[in-house]
């Protein structure tokens, strides 16, 4: 792998024999720098995690990418909480209890990880290192609905007026007949007929 890609992808200590490094060099080299960086981070995180699981002996091996391994990894990521901030660690801010600490990864981030792993798995299948895709059955939680927006008093007033006018024909008629009209805007008239009648 060339030196520029290694510097770009922040993969210190990885050699050309490393599966992730090879994938990044052979497949992702044509992608833009941000995509390479995002994929590299996801793949390094997964391969490092898998290398530290029982039976891996500190080494990432493609054969260890079982459905169970991938599901366990994503289950851990789905439940991972945001780490304490620097202010919390320094005692300058109160430490949030785990029950109220937000999740570290949004569904969009988890989906990006899944896409990165899916591409890596497809490449490993092409290389003959895997027979099946252990990522395909992973489900990503949907994005939580946003809480309802609170309207200001002026917005509530305007909205109530619009609803009232839309649902109350007598109110709308009263407004239509009391509003001043320009020439040619009365029902059954046109600008041309009004112009003819004045000449």
C-alpha cells in the first residue's frame, strides 16, 4: 500500500498482509478521503474488537466473522453510551448516570458501519475467505421520531385562524364579502369587461 493512503487512513502498525489494510488499498483507494476515513474507522474498530474476542488470540481472521460475532458487535454498538465528557472527568460538571446518558451511535452511524462491513465482507467472499455474508441479517433501529415542536403564541394564533377559516364556511364568506376588491375581481366579472364598462 502506498504511503499516502496509510497516512490518510490512520492505520499505524498495520502491514500489507493485514486484511483491512489490503481492502482499503485495493478497493477503497478510488473513493474520496472522507469515505475512506469513515470506512477505515469502522473496519478498524470491528477488526480490533473481533481480535480481542475469545478464540481470536489477538489476531483478526476473516473466518471468525460469523453471524454471531457480527450480531454481538452490533448489539454492543446499539447499546453503547456516550463516554463522559472532559468536564465530567475533571469534576467540573456533574456526571450523568448511565440511565440518562445518550446513546453514542445514531441509527445513521450504525447504518454506515453496516455498509462498510458489507463491502468488506463482499470483498472477503471474492477472495475466497468467507462463504456467506454474516452482515446481511443485521437490523438497524429506525431513527426516533423528533419530539413535537412547541409553537410560540403568535404561531398558535395564526394556526388557529387558518384552521377556523378552513373549517368554518360562514367565517370565510364574511371575510370575502367585507374585503375590498380590485377592479375585475368581483365574481362574474373580468378585467376586460370592467375596462369596457368604464369607457
